[in-house]
């Protein structure tokens, strides 16, 4: 029986050093793309996929994330007094229900696998999703919703996948592919950040995962891998003979918002996609281009 995906883990304990000095006092996940922080896009994507419980793996200096997913009564009262009902709806309409959000601490930065391991007691014995807010995806249908739809047919573990330039394989976890139907590719192996000459394919793992709870048994045993960190991909690779494992080539465009240029690209793309500002945003882009 394929068990439903009700819970999602959001690893948000990173230091965000690539965005210093902006992230000296503000979590990188709170950096805004147009008018919403990165972490809100990830939570809304999870909501659209049917997620009911939201688990944040935080670290020091992440209080702003907790505040963002809490009620702000002073602000709400001010908006009510001023008759700004649209803004009131804007800050409350996407909020998870009371009791649906929980937090745990990652005491030291030891990698994505370690962050997921920190959520073990909150996840329990059921499959769950993992979303990395740095990977922002612009699409008509959310990436995780597409994954859940595919997962409900094949079960097991699943990663979001996309093909990258050969010279970029050293930046990603790379799939050793089996059967490939263009959209769904069987994962026969995973290699974390291989050099181009050793990469088994160009199919890369993007920051969306559906994982069976037995991954925690492997995370308890896995040693530090690439970058001296505990890698989630290493634990998933050990599960290949245990459960079905697929990569879904999602629709839409992914923006690497852990990178300054990717973050700038996302802001432009999301502004151009907004009906209320696309015309003005396009004009700004044209004006800037003329000055180059």
C-alpha cells in the first residue's frame, strides 16, 4: 500500500554566507523574491501538494522564520482599523492552521542528511517530503504536487530531477539512470557532486524529495560524505534495493536562490510573471538593457 504524504520537512538552519552582509542578522530563507520570502514560497508549494504538517529544522538566528509563521496581532489590528482588508487577507490567507507547524534545532551545520535526521521524532513512521527553499520553481502546477501525483502511482522514494550541463555535475547529486520515460527516470544510483569526467549522467537532484521513513535508519549509520557533511543522497543511495526509487523531471523553471545571480534572476522572472507588475517590470528590464 502506498501511504500518503502528510508531512514536510524544511531544513532552514544554514548560515547563508553567500549573501553576507544581508544575512548577518536575517535568515537567508527570509530573503524576498518580489514580495514574499523564499520560505513562504516553499510552504505554499507544500500546501498545494496536500501537506498537512510543516516541520522546520532551524538553527541560531532563525527567529524571524518563526515570527513569519505566527500571528501578528498588532499588525492585524492596525490593518483592520485602517480598513485594509486586502492586506489583512494577504498576510493570513496562506498561514498553516494552528498546531500544524513545529520546530526543531540542528545544533551544528553537518549537512542536509543531518538536518533531516534532526526531524526524526517529529516525522515518525510515515513517508514525508523535504523542500529546500533555495530551489525556487516557477510553474503552473507546483513541483511537489507533480511529485505527489507520480508518487501515488509508483511509491517508494522520489527526487525532483532536471538535466544540467555536463560541466555543472560537480554542483549536484547526480543520478545513475535506469528506465527513462522522459518525465520519470528510474534511479539506479546516486553520486554526490561528481566531477564531469566521473558523472554517470546529466540528470541532477533538485531540492525536492519524497522519502520513506526507513531513511532514518540509514542516516543513523551514514558517514560524512562530500564536503565533510552527512549527505541525504548517500542515505537514499543505500535504499535503492529496498524501495522503488524514481526521479521526476518537473515542469516549470528552477532558480537557484542560494546563488546571487540565481536570486536576481528569480526576482526578475517572478515579477514578469505577475499580472499586476509584468508591464512595469518588462519596461525596467528594457531600460536597464539599453544602458549596457
